[in-house]
């Protein structure tokens, strides 16, 4: 007998390999809904770029659901029980979130529905391994990636099989007051919003295309090539994963069909780093906002709003840093190697709090993902999991000379210095005055002088780390 099921979409904006949707189709009539709760940092948009992507992704999903996706704005704890009652739903299905707050809220929703006699179930649609499945022998969570992956994940149950998209969905025809997607007002009224989406194809089909492009032109040579920002050895799947337009299970299964190589193995390990980030967020309540290494609570971060603004604007006078920050603003994305460089510059050379950088990234990244973003920032800052040696400081000049030797990346995003010889492109502040005159560049007018002296700021940071070590050991 057909029974009506509500499917609550969240960060699983796809129809293939969607356990909640698959289960609802098995039961009968399907009412797909999306609830935008602007107060919930776990499932709502995290910033302007994220919000633009969310709008486009929901538009794509709605098309895949024959225009039957219903939109709501408000608190799911109030909306879901009310909807279930209004449409006499027998089931409510959704795919899980893993932050402590969201787990608690979802349990409350599930209990409220069950008390009404509604079958409420959640599924794993976003992680290869459930966080509670991977523990050390004594039951405690891992705090270091390598044993987490090699001992924990590899000895846990294999990732589940992927699910095909439903061949047919019996959409429930019900009278229900809902909103339009546009009424959610997800797209900021500013020209930047259209610019930042250029070069992206949002949605489930876009995720498949990104994966196909990567397999054809980026997977071979990925392990080494991923460090070079001007090369195509990155998948650009991160926003698609962040919004659940593709699942990690689909990617893992596709990798299983690739010829074994160091590139495939390394890409799998990168998926496992994503798992580790969610794992930490699940097991450690304050991970997103507090230093994972509590010793860093005594670290003396500086306050310098002017320096922070120049970093955000890509006006630090350090070309690779400025290129990265401009790529972020112009495209909603930044190459992984460059993310580490700009994060190190902010937290080590400028000695500004990692949370300031994490907040800016979450405002500008189309792939803003709280678990990945916060774990990565803590790692670079030295206060996170696996962040050894915590005092490591990326030298942006040597990083640039090693991974952007021809200057293709810098010239793309810092065109005002593009005429400099390769020798000085990473460090225009070391270029002789006659060279600068020849190319018509005056530092301080056409391009900024360095915001800080790299050697002196490195020494300052090392002194601060030494003081922290002394203070915490005394």
C-alpha cells in the first residue's frame, strides 16, 4: 500500500545515491522539501558565495524532481511535525548531519515525529564511514590522521554500495502552503554574485562533468601535480561534495574502477582527510570554534584590522598570497596549495587569529564546508589535529618559486606585475630599481610594498611559539 513520505533535503542535493529519497520511493508517495534555516550554520549557507551556489543547486535539484520540491523558511523543529500532520505523512526521511548540535536537534525532531506516530529515519548520505564506526581499540576517537585512515577506516566496514537514481518517483499531490526558491532570497544583490559563478556548472550534472574532466585530464599525475596551481591536477569537486551534488561513495566507487596507481591512492587519502575533518567535528564539541590543542589558548594573537583587510583584498605585497586571495574573491575558489600558503601568512607572518581567516574563507568560498575549513585552518595555524610541527611556517616566496616557477598563476591574478622577469615575479621587492623602471613598476604605487618583512615576521612567530612552549611546560 502506498504511503506518503516526506523527504527532507539538506546538504544532499542530488537524486542518485540518495538513501533518504530511495527509501521514500520504496514506500510510495514522495513529498520532497527543503527548509532554509538561516540561524543554522550547519546546513544553511555559510557566506555570500555559498549562498549563491545553494540557490543554483536547489534550482537544479528542483528541475530533477520535476519542479515538485517545496521550499520553506524557518525552524525545522517546528516545520517538520506541522507538515507531517498537515499531509498525514507516514514517514519522514533525511540524510544525517554530524555536528554535535545538529545531532542533538535531529534526535529531537525524530522523537517528536515518532511520538506523533510518524516513522522518522535518517541515513548516511555524506560520509564513507560513520564517525562512531571508527575508533581505537579502547573505544576512544583518533586524533591523528594516519592511524585514523590506515587502522581505523581500512579496518572498518567497507563503504556502502552506491544507489541508482530512482527510475520513477510518485510525487504526492497535496495542498500545501510553501514558498518559491526566489522567496528564500539566497542571492545577494551585488554584481559580484554573477561574476563568482562564471566557470562553474552547479548541480548534479555539473558534478558528473567535473568528475569526468578530472578523470580525463587530471587524475593521472594527481599526487605531484596537485601542488601546482596553474595545472589541471585538481578535481574541483569540493563545492559539489559540500552541497551533496555528488556523494563520496560515488567517487570512491568510481576510483575502485580505476587502475591502481599512486595517484588513485592519494586521491582516496584526500577523501579520507575530508572524513577526518567531519570525524573531529563529531567527536569534539568545540572543534569549529576553539583550539583543538588547548595550549594555544595562551597564544598571543595580534590585532591588526588594517593588515587583515589588506590580506582579504590581496594587497599584501607578496604576489603568491595576493594571487590566492584574488582568486578566492573572483572565483569563489582557491587552489589547495595556495590555501595553505595564504593561511600560513595570516597566522604565522601576520600572527592573526586563525578564526579570522576561517570566517573570511567561509564568506567567499563556494565550497565553504565547516568541517573541512575549520580543520584545515587549525592544521596550518598549528593548533589543530595532526599539526606537527606546529611551528612550521610556509615561505611564500620559495613556495611560489617551487610551485609556480613560470609565474603563470601570479600573472593571471596579479597582472600589474606580469611584466617582471620570472626571477623577480615572486619577490618584486628584491628587484633592482633599474629592472622595476624598465617594466614601469613603482612599488607602493603600482603594487604594494610587502606588508611585513618575511624574515623578521618569521622570527617573531618562532619567538612566540617558543614562549608558548615555555609557558605551557612551566
